[in-house]
């Protein structure tokens, strides 16, 4: 394996991460300001989206996927269940295994937040010069490949 960052101008990786973090942070603030429901903390939101994508996922599987300790995920599941956003059911094959599914309320909430984030981001993009819009659109595949590459390591 080569040197970390070999071939990349010094500071580019740090600047890229700072830019992505700034977009995520300001996106969360904008959605929070425009929404009537209180947003979930990012980790719980990520768990809820994962359970929506993979109905019946176990706590252990979710912990591996999210790269969190199982007891952390279990605590988050408890909080989401208390809020009526996730339900826990026993596996028919193994009564000890808990399977997670999102509730109808959670599905509505996820759709509302996704649509609101997309709308707010779309408005912000529309306010940028066309050149910036094109550069951001062209960067999407590269950003997804970067995320995959980072997952591999």
C-alpha cells in the first residue's frame, strides 16, 4: 500500500472533507428551520434509513453496517421504538433474534425529510452559477466512488 494521499495536493483531502461537512451541517440546519418535526440525531436517522432499506435487519447487522457497537445500536433502537418510529419483532427461525422494521410513521417522516432536503438543496443549487451547478453534477459519480473506496479501507 502506498503513502497516504500520494499524488494528491497537500490539503485537498482535508478541504474536501471540510466542504462535505459544511454542506451536511448547513443542510441539517436548513431542514431543521423549515420543518415542523424535530429532526433525529444523525446516527439515529442513519439507523432509521438503514432499517427502511433493509426491513428485518438485526441489531448486530445494523451495528456492522453502521460501524457502531451493538450496544450503541440497541440503545438507539430503544429510543426510536419509544418514538414510534421502529418496531422490534422476533425472528421466526430463532426466537432470540430481534428483527427491525420501520413503522408507517417513520416511512412518512423519512419521505418528508428526503423531499424537504432535496427541495432546499435544489433551491440553493439553482442560485449558483451554471458553471458551479455543472461542476457539482459532474462530481457526483466521483464522490460516490470515493465513498466506496473509503469503505474498502
